[in-house]
């Protein structure tokens, strides 16, 4: 039951990101990536908490997303980017204004973000701005979700908490029916 709920919920998140990227909708894909990270950090909360906060997001990103991702940003940069994107659909957040995080500029292919970051380093601006490849971030998200499931599935306490929270999730009924009757499938992330 838990694995099926997790798969349905995360397949919807992964598929949303994939469809947006395939249609070159980089900024909406980025917003959905941040929604997915928020969702996963919510599932990872201890029992004493019912809402995610900055540290929960940053912890989940450090533990699952950035541990093997080829990204030049920090978890703090991503949290700042999340706040900017989801609250104002812009590049500026309280953390960038205070200098606690770099402004993220979103790029397409990884080579574009690598070239941009190299030019920032040469000009000495790499302490204020970082380029992130949205497709790379999406791939890192897919891997992080899989890594998170592998981490909690054999931990009875964490799995019970996640299962309780999963039962409150929105799900697409059509997809849930396909999964139940064996007609669904993964997106290949």
C-alpha cells in the first residue's frame, strides 16, 4: 500500500516535470521541481512537525538531491530560488537580498549553465549568481526521489509517518486506477 501510494504521487510529480521540460517550459518545470522538493521534505518530517520549513527543505536537498548531482548550486541557493520562484515568480528573494544565497539563473542544457558559471567565475561574480540547468535539476530530482524511497522503505517508523502523510495527498484518480489494475507505468526517470 505505501509503495503504491508513493509511486502514484511521485510519478505524477516526475511526469509533470518531464512534460514541461519536453515542451521547453523551463520556468514552470522549475516551479514544479520546487513543489516536488517541498512535497518530499514534507514526507521526511519528524512526527513532531506538521509543516515544512526552510531547514527541512535544505536538509532534504542536501541528503537526497545534491549528494551526487552535477549542479553548481547549494541547498541554500535552491531554497532561495524556490522562495523567489513560488512567491514572486522572479529571481529575487530575501536570501539573495541579504547575501545569504546566490541568485539562480535557470538554463537549458548543462553545457549552457557550465559556460555561464565559468564566465561568472572569471569575472568574479560567482559569489552572487549561479546558473542551474533545469533538465539537470529535474534529473537530480528523479534520482533524489528514488534515493529517498530506498532510504525510508525499510525504516518502519519513517515509512509509517510517510504513509500517514501520503494518504492525505491529492492523486489523479485515473492514474491511480491504471496503477491498481496494472496498466500504468513509470516515466523512465
